[in-house]
């Protein structure tokens, strides 16, 4: 993958390890916008061919909007290295502004349904 959207302008990088689903590998990644904001995106990768991107978000999944994400040692950063699945819930653990540890949740079924 390489940057495509404006919110991915400078670079993208891996986040949590991909999560296997019935529709493909769910991949949470980070990207850096023109304003140097680190944000999280979502992509769906083919189960058998990891070079094939099935779906990719046009907008970030998570961006720094809360005070603990926008103000800190490195402002305007949400950055993940880990995620956990429990039943149908995805827990994405992330750092906010290099000062806070946070968690965001979403139903995997809702995320997959939104990928059309």
C-alpha cells in the first residue's frame, strides 16, 4: 500500500497485526496527513493474496479530536500497534499525543458491512 487519500499524504504504516475475517484480513494502519496529523485507517486485504486490496477507507477510521489526542508531547497523534477481538468486538489500543493510552471499539460485523 502507498498513500492515496489526502489524509494519507505523507506516509502510511502498519498498525495492529491483520485480523482474519470471513471477508478478508482486516488491517488497521496509520497515516500522516498534510497537517502532520497521525490518523488510523482501515483496509480489507484478500485472504490468499496479501497484495490484493479488496477495500480501503476514503476517510480515517480514527483521528485526533479529543484533548488527550490533540495536545501532548507529540500533538495530533493517534497511533496503534495492537488490537484484540472478543466475540464480534474489535478493541484497538492506541496512543494519544504520546501521553495517553486509549482504546476504541467497533463491531467487526458493522465494519465489514460498511465496506461496500
